[in-house]
C-alpha cells in the first residue's frame, strides 16, 4: 500500500510500504478515506533528523476487517479515529484522559501505521474508533475529520481555560487549532473572543467563525491592544494554540488576575515562560495534549446538525500522492490546513 514517510527536514515522500494487517484480536483494519496534515507535523518538517518515520494521525475510514475480540464496530462502518489509540478500559481512559492510557499507541510510532496512507491497523479498536452515522462520501466529512484532532484540541484549550458564558477570551494563534478554539469558545458562550493573528485570510475566517475582535500585532503591542479591548484588566481565559515561548509569554500578559490559560500548542521550549506573572496574579495554567477521544461524542451532534462547521479550516484538498506538496504549502503558509482525500 502507499503511505507517507518523512526522511529529513523538508523531505516527505509517498512510498510503497507493507500492507496494513490485523495482528491482534483487538485490532481493526481501516481503509482510509480522509486524512490531513496537522500543524504539529510541521515541527519535524522543519527539523527532523534520523530514521524515516510514518506520518499522519488524523483520519476517517471504513472498517474492512476485525480481530476476533472487537465488538463495538463492524465491517463496513464509517469511523473516525482520535490521534492516539487507547484501550478505553484503564484508569486514565475511564477518567477521560485517553492520551495517558496505560497502553497508548501513537500513529506512526515504531511499527504502527500512520494516518497519511491508504490503510491503517487500529490497535484497541473498541476503545479508539467512533462510528459515524453517515456514508463515507458525506459532505460533512471535512468537519467530521476535525474531531480526530484539531477541533477537539481547540475545544480542549477552551475547556482547560474555563471558557463559559460571559467570559472574555483571547485566542493566541490563527492556525487551524486557534480557529477551532474560536469556534469552541463561541460554542461555550464566551461574551468576547479576541483572536491574535497577523494573517488576514485567517483572521477574516476567524471573525466568521466567532471572533469579535482581532489583534494583528505581536509582543507588547498585542498586550496593550488586548488590555485596551478589555477595560485594562485583560481576559478571563486565554487559549494558547502555538507552543512557542513568545506566544505563551503573550498569553501570560493578557490574562487578568485570577484567570486561566489553556495551553495546547506543542511546547517548543523547556522552561515555562511567564512563570512569575502567572504566579503573582494567581493565574491557572492548564491544558496539554488533548484527550480528544473524550470529546468526540459531545461535539459530534453539533457537527452532524450543522451548528458548527470546523471543516472550514481546510482550505486545500489534495490526493495522497500530492502530500509532499501539501507539507510545503502549509510550511510556506499558502494553506491553513490541507485535506487529503
């Protein structure tokens, strides 16, 4: 079968790999019908060294075969998979923290298939896969695909930051996660949503998705603008959706005393930026890798019934063989998020 591999920074290839097969009684074999490129895939795209690695962790597909112990899905089901596989039975899974499952599997790690390919072996199928009540070619597929990661991650940022009706919210980052964070904050009833971003095409979309204000500058200028929009105090909730030191420092300066920061950008720094101001002002810092499996059933009805359209973050669609150019386009900011179909 064909699948995507990354050999080095900037070197992504689609090649023949061994066919995905059932190897354990708890496995499912899924033929992938939709996948995509994640903003987090761009970090290794800029710096990867070492052995080639299989890519992709967001996908929807059709179940083609099952291990003998799988009971919650059947052959022919259309399913979405969160960006990690989890058994659904361990202590952490039962607490809604499937990313910390005692038997967690990351797509593309070791001998595991990645999501940017023709098929994938899904370990822990019962705990991982969610059946979608629509056909594989349904027009909602782009939005349903966001439940595998990007929309669930934006939602996790909003939940971690305590977004609720009447709250003032700042979203740091105008990428796909930040835009999904805007939608999540609107869904949770935020009174004001300030999107911090400098790319007009993205911030214009952000306004359509629910942002009430846009701050298009960085650093201290951004801090001053946010405070000016909030009567000088800052916001109750910040969704940090980038992962760079500068973005977290900005988050720590625009949050009001007693507020909270939900961080979901993969950290690209070691020490916690803004540690002193968050300490002095009793700011809660929460978030982390999003347990999106815990959120899929909650968010699914809003997507199925058309109340939310997170699939709008996809602004380019390519075939699997074009995946290397999809990476280039996202790296060069020609595309917000690329759909592989």
